[in-house]
C-alpha cells in the first residue's frame, strides 16, 4: 500500500468534510466534477447536486490543489478517495485525452465520465 503524503491526507480529509456538509444541505443526485487548469496551475475538484425539488444545480468547491504541491498521481489519489467515499461518478472537464483514457482503463467508464476532452 502506498504511503500518503501529509498534503494528500489533509486534502482527502478536508474534501470529505466539505462533501459531507454539502450533501447535508443539498438535495438531489451528487456528482464530482474535476479539471486540470493549466492557466491557474491547479487541479480542481467540485461537488455538484442537481435538485429533485426545484430546477437547478448547486456546486461546492471541494479542492483546488496547486501543481507546485501535488503531483498528478497525488491529485488522482485524492479524487478517487473522494469518489470511493461517496460512491459517486466523476465528470472530467476539459481533460487531456491520454489522462482520461488511462483513468477509464483503471477505474471504468461508469465512474470516470467526460464532458469535454482536449487533445493534449
């Protein structure tokens, strides 16, 4: 088993707390959205709930992990830990095609879904 760094442990703990609070105060189906933003140099993870009662979607920022503090593998570790905790799908947004393919191969297309894919 891989030993988690302090940053990864803290990001997972904080992410779980944010999602638990968000889930308690929202209704509807929960989904995780994630993107790799090269402009801000951050990995972004957001929770989204589509309301069953009123039309609309609400979101909560779960994590913004700086490239300088998190390797890609650590970001995936945080993302998948949150996905497994809540058993919800992950929607990738503007994700590099090769990274999306590798995640789908490892975790399956039912868990890893895509919104917009970029070539690089």
